[in-house]
């Protein structure tokens, strides 16, 4: 939960905080004189409104953590009586809220240090987001006013400025555009494929004649696609072969329907497996029916580091997971660009697949737009960024206002609304 991205101008946080439903509705909170500052971080006095907002956010994270463990979304009473990371829920939520406040302060400090300012567009977006959330019942009942909300929203934009300053293109800890392109092309493939089932819709083996006809079609499709003299021609021919196969399926289904009406033996049919959602082929879209896939990566856990992320080992894989992984490895390690091939996905499914040159789509109006570059930088460096910011905030002195922490203990707050 520590790596939740907050780069979306706090919109996701607001949605999360307001997403719960229920009927708990105590009186609205007012901040007393001794509790207007909830804590002080590196000399920065964090207002109670910001701390309370982060408690609401942390409560939802606690509920989601329990949901992930148990498969059902918990009620407030269930959360209250739960233990998370060997702490009771109230303590865990306040600790998380404290960390979020430290995140807030380190962003404020770093933003001031780099000497940047929010743009006019960002200030307008902050105003619009504030207008959309200022009458939120959850915030009103908990005393989170417009000043705190404005600071929280603005902080997310400041965080993005800080990230770009240190990890943007050609920045101190970032990379060049050429290096980012290399990162992208190494992990992304562009393919077209369609699947052919070797069994009928009930999983039964096809009759011998149908099997023979399908095998001939597969051979013909590969020959026709690879016989094209241009890369574009191969991609277009691929779509034609896919259409032909769909027509073949339709003819089998029609024959089956006729047999059923006449009372004759039913002809066994095959169907296309719906592995991906694709767009409709058109003459104007050069990338119709294409999908991009990301290379599988594996992470080895350090036995001495409980926070290290792990992936399912091959021994733990289900058959479906294994088939998906092996297909991914085949695409990235064996499949050549613009050469259509047959791939036996499993014992009952065959893919006709072709890979295209990903760099052809890396243009500013397609896969290499400004937004795409920003997203890719965040994907590549967000963990490094959060680690760096945490290292800074860990050096901060934090003083909790015990009066405020008692007054705003999470289960005294309004955590659910109609």
C-alpha cells in the first residue's frame, strides 16, 4: 500500500475516500484550539484537516487490505476489531496517516527547494477539483475544510513537479529519450493473433474431416501471409485470413443448425477462443486488431527482506498461467517480426500469430505521445522516487499532538456516508 501513486491530482484519493457506503453519521467535527495542529514534521505544522483526510484515506486502505485477505469487503465494525501488521486497526490507520502527512511535507519541502511554481492550468485544475469535492459529506462531517482540501490537491501537482525535476527526461536521476525508447521497446511487443480451437464448444474432439480441414487452413494461412512482399501486406493478409476463418466457423454452425432441423446427426463444430478484445478491421486503421503486450518479469525474493515483491514460481503455476507465460516468452524471445507462425498454445488451441515492429508506432500521435512518455517514466522510476522521498522524510523529526491524535482517533470519525 506504500506505493499507491498519487500523481492523478488526488482524484483517485478523493474517489477512494468517498467510495464507502453505510449509515454512520455522527455530528460534524470541529477543531479545538489545542488540536488545530495534528503533528509537526520537520518544523512544518500539519493542520488537523490534512491529518483527518489522511486518516480517511488510511481507513479505506485498511478496509481494502482486509478485503484482499478475506474476499469480502468489511464493515466498519469488522475493520475496527481487526489486526493489521500485528497492530490493532486504529493504531495502524493513525500510523499510516502519519506517514502520509510526512509524504505531504517532504513534497512541500522539495517543491520549494527546486524553486518551481504551479502553472495557470494546474491552478485552474486545482480549483475545479476543489469545487467538485468541497461539498463532499465525508469531508464536511470530519471538518476537512476547503483550505486543507486545496493544500492536498495542490500537493499532488507539486509531487509531479518534483518527480519530473529529478526523474524526467535528461534529469539528474532520469534518462535520455533514447534510453527510454530502448526500455520501452525491450518490454513491449506489438502483435496480431487469432486462436483456433481443436475441440468443439463442449470440449469434445472434432471429427476427422473437420480436423483435416482446419489443419489445411492453418498451413494455407501461414503460406498466404508470408508470401506477401511487404510488411503492411502481411498485416492486411492476416486480417483476411482471420475473416476467412470466422466465415468457416459460421458455415459449420449453419450446417449444424440445418442438421438439427432435419433430425440428422449433428456435425461437430469448433469455435474461436476469445482471448483478447480487438477492434473492428477497417480500411483506414492501419493498426486494427492489434494488441500490445508487456514482457513478463520475475522477481526473486530476498529471504531477509519481507518487503520484497515476489512472483508465482513455475512450480506454483496453474496450467493457464503456465500457458500464458510460455506464450509471452515465445513472443519476446523467438517470434520474428513480420513472420506469421503457428503456435500451439495448449493441447486444444492453436494461435496464428504475427509480430510487427513496435518502433513504427512510436510517434507523438500514437505510442510516443507526451502522456505516454510521462506514464512510462512514472512506471520506470516511481519506486526509485518514493524510496528517495522516504529516505528524506525518515530524517525528519516528527512530533505528534497527543491531544489531536486522541480526539481524531479514526473510529470517532465519520468513515461511512449514505
